[in-house]
């Protein structure tokens, strides 16, 4: 079965994994970055949604997704509030953290497992524990990405106190 995993996996998956690990390692260091980079991160979560379309019991799957997406967004918003340090124009100064690595690898792993199960063990994906587990993982991760982006947007758009005082004094 291990040989089947490697032979049935498209070749482009492995360079993608290397790129994702590089992004995760970069996120582990304090840095200045364009806020737009954080706004794009929710797209990683959206990419995994394609696999959900073939899951059984769509009403239960999407209801579960919405509940856990909101939970993930709340978690992401709170986490990012600890890592957003400063802003300068369209750049944001963020602390190093490992949650980005964890979530990126988890998106990859869940999508990979979903595709693997469909290709090799399709009967496994029909089991509620499996398809709901995949759904919950995808929802929480996607929610974390959007919650983090929402916090950065909020942070970038809130008034700067010294600018408010100067405006009021004039």
C-alpha cells in the first residue's frame, strides 16, 4: 500500500510540500511583511474545499463545516492578536510563530489524505467518522486563516492614536 501512495501521487505534490514547508519556516521568525500576504492565506483553506464536494451527506457536511469554520475564525482572530506587533504603511510586523507551519501542513495532509482515500479506499470516505473528521479539520483550518486575515485587516485599519490627537488639535 505504501508503494501505491507514492505511485498514485501526482509529481507536482512533492514540490508543493517543499514550498509549503519553506513558507512555514519563514513564518517562525519575526518579520515585516506586506499585509496582503496575510489576506491571501485564506485561499489555502479554500483550496481544500474542492475535495468536500464529493463527500456523502452534503447537508450534514456543510452544516458541520459552517459551525467549525466560525470556531476556527474566532481562534485565528485571537491568535493573530498576539502576533501582530506594528504596522508601517501596507506592511505589518509579525512575531515568529509555528501555527502557520502547523496549519499549512495540516491543509496539505488533510487534502492529501482525502485524495488518497478516494483513490485507494473509497469506502473509507463513506464512513461518517472519516468524512466528518475531514470536514472538521478543513473547516477549522480555513477558519483560522480567515480569522487571522480579519484581525490584520482590523489592525491595519484602526486609527493611530497620535494621528487622531493631531487631527483633533487642528
